[in-house]
């Protein structure tokens, strides 16, 4: 593993970990009213495209970062759909 891959893994880790507090807060509170359905839908789709791109070019940092980010962002999207406030 070279320095560029380490940099990519570090950057991907930071941006992925940034989702954890929101996921935990939404899960614990049982409320997703302040989350935008449109934003998280488009975001998940964009991250999925980045994941596909990473797989095509075979770039491990891009694949791992987007795989975990997609899991976290998708969980927020799931919470938004599950905890529909009236």
C-alpha cells in the first residue's frame, strides 16, 4: 500500500465516520423529520455510482469509503421512510 492509497483511506474514513453521529441520533430518537428525503435519495444514488466507479477502476479506498458511506446513508434513508411523522 502506497502513500496515495493511505491518503485515500484516511479521507474516506473521515467522510464516512461523519455520518455516524446522525445515524445514531436518528436511531435513538426514532425521529427523522429533519432529514430531507430528496437529499438522501440523491446522495445514496451518487454514492452508489461512486462505488460502481471504484469497482470498475479497482481502487480500494474509493470502494471501501463508498461501500460504508452507502450503508450509513441508506440507513438514514430507511429511517426517514420508517419514521414518517404526520
